[in-house]
C-alpha cells in the first residue's frame, strides 16, 4: 500500500490538503480531481477496464 501524508499527496497533485481530506471522507470530488489521483497511483488501466466491463455488460452504474 502507499504511505503518503495528505500534505504530500496534495503537493504532488497540486491540490489543497482539504481537498484530499474531503476525498478520503467520501465527499463529492470533481472528475478532474479523481483523474489526478487515479493517474498519480498509476491506476488508469484499471479504471478503463472497469468502465469497459460495465459498458460491455450494459450495466452502467449511476454515480448519483
């Protein structure tokens, strides 16, 4: 697993520590913020695969 402080992650992503805290707490995040985090942890491939599976299965999950 990753050992990063909120401050370190915020600095790496050019976001505020408050934004990182809210993301960790499950508050709404922008798509831009989510993509920054996913890209930082090198997980874009997993995201694309999950989207592809949902589209292939006609199982589009609502985000709301």
